C-alpha cells in the first residue's frame, strides 16, 4: 500500500503503547501525548494543549467508533511531525457517540502543512482498515501483538 509509507516508521515499540485502562479521557490523552514527549516530537506543554483542545472543543477527536485522534496546535510545542498509537484495552469515554474509545492515535506537526501527507495516509488506512485495526487494538495483549497484527494485515492486503 503506497499510501502508508509514512505510517510504517511509527509501527514500532517507541510509538505504540498498550495500557489496561484509563481513569478518564484526559488521562488517556495525557498517556498518548507522553509517547510523543518521550520521543522528542513535542514539548511537555503540548500535552496540556491537547487536553485543553478537547476540553474547549468537545469530543470531536473521537472521529469514528472506538478511535480518537488527540492533538494540539503547532504553537503548543510541536517540534516535528509524529504519530503514536495508544491502545486502551478497557476503553475510555469521551462523551461521544463513538465511545468507548480503545485506540488513540496521537499526532503532532510543527506547522499547519507538514502533517498533511501523514494525515492523508492515516485517513486512507482508517477508511480501508479502521474496523479491523480497532478489533486488533481491542484484542492486543501487548505492543508487539498490535504492531505485528497491523503489519501482517497490510502485507496480506498488498499481495
């Protein structure tokens, strides 16, 4: 699948984390953004920006059943384009029709343009595989299970 070239570099244990549960949506968003902080993609203040964005604009980040895409504005401390995957095995509630959310796909971009290729790839991935990726996230016992499952799914559909 040529439309997911950028996403491949984030399908590794540095950018994927599985947790059992989260106290609430802000705890889940914080956990997903911590992956970006730990990888040097964003400054610490980006985490608070992502939480404030959701608090001020509502649960619009829950874009599809079981899937949310937390993010903040570039000026909130984004250093580079990055993507991460947080799997919440027990799900978390955002107050959205798409609850419970099991997969948070966090991203960052240092400006309003740099991330467009990555977001286009992510949209293609979710359009073509969203329900299957969500099922995989729900059944993931650890990071390797999710990573290998997504890679295998893509490889099988690319032959």
